């Protein structure tokens, strides 16, 4: 067995970075950056177009809101254990798919995408907690539901 490694060529991080280009010949960012020139989830999207970038921001925001809302989907009391378990598993699978999509979007290192993902989670959590606190408040103060 030969231990001669003289024929191996070392790979520098710079050469990896410079050779990792997407379809549009844009270098993949490895640090946070501002700008609409980003690739989010799908090949060629938003493709440097401002309108599509804004749509991507809205899409990631809504995904994050949905993840938080799906975290608290209740099981109906009349469901059988099997159907209740299947329903919970299906909701959880959808929630995880959305959460991983958000994670992949944030991995674009675009500051705008990062901000809307965090804001979407915050708004989603606010919606969920506001509902819960309002229900407790109404029950404690005998306020009729509207």
C-alpha cells in the first residue's frame, strides 16, 4: 500500500467558491448580502427582477407565518385515535416541509430573505398567541364571543 500523496492537488476554499456558480453565472454567496440578485428555492427565481424578488419575500414571509400557525392545529375531539394520529402526522409533515423550505431560502444568505423569515415567524407566533390569550381573557371576564 503506497502512502505517496505527492500526486494530490490541494483544493483551496477560494477555488471552491469561484467554481460554484448557478445557471445565471452568479457566484453563490457565503456571507449575508443585500440585493435582489438572489436564487430562492427554484432555479431562475426571482432571476434578478425586482417584482419577482418582492414576490419571493412575500412567499417566504407567508411560509413562516404558516409554520407557526400549523404548530397549534388542534385535533378534533371526536376523531378516533388512528385518524387523529394520521391527521397530526400529516399536519406535522406539511409543517416540516414548509420549515425546511424556509431554511433553504435563508441559506441564500440574502438579508431581505432572512428578515422576512424572522418577521413571518414573529407575526405567526403573534397570531397564535393572540388567539390563545384572547380566549383566556374572554373566559376569565365572561366576555361573549363575537
